């Protein structure tokens, strides 16, 4: 089995992560989560594994800053999943799902070396 990488194809961080995986011959699949939306149950599982919605949602990007103030305080899992379905760019990038189902977000050279044992 291989790792699954979720992100946006034009995202610079996703490109760096994909290049790193290719350079180190790490088998993986890539899913553009704008073209192939992630199921609500999967988003909830990712948030749970990461320690909450705040760990999954990128609040420093333009998409978040441009949201109406009332949209920035979802009070429930369904509200969060609806927001992420409407604005997939809010999901931190990339999301890495290991074959065992464990989830991590973001990319750094050292982080990927630890994550993939390289």
C-alpha cells in the first residue's frame, strides 16, 4: 500500500511534497480535493486524529481572511464539514494519510524524513 497525499495541484507546498516523495521513491497517490471532494466523515476523522478542526483548517490564508465573520465560528462538525466542502482551500496542505490510516498535515523536508523513515 502507498501513502495518500491530498491537496491542490497548483499549491507550491503540495508540489514540494510531491517532488520530495518522487525523489525518495515513496509510493503515493495524489488527490486534488477541489476536484474530488473529501467525504464529511473523512474530514471529521482527520480533524479528530489531528487534535481538532483548528489543526486541519488553515486560518492564515486569504480564503480564511475573506470569509464573513459569522462563517469563522462553526459550532459543530456538520458546520465545519459544510464550510470545508464550500471552501476546500481552507484545508491545510498537504494532508498525508499513511497506509495505517494515520494523518498528518503540512510539508517540511525533516518532517517527511521522519514520517517516511528516510
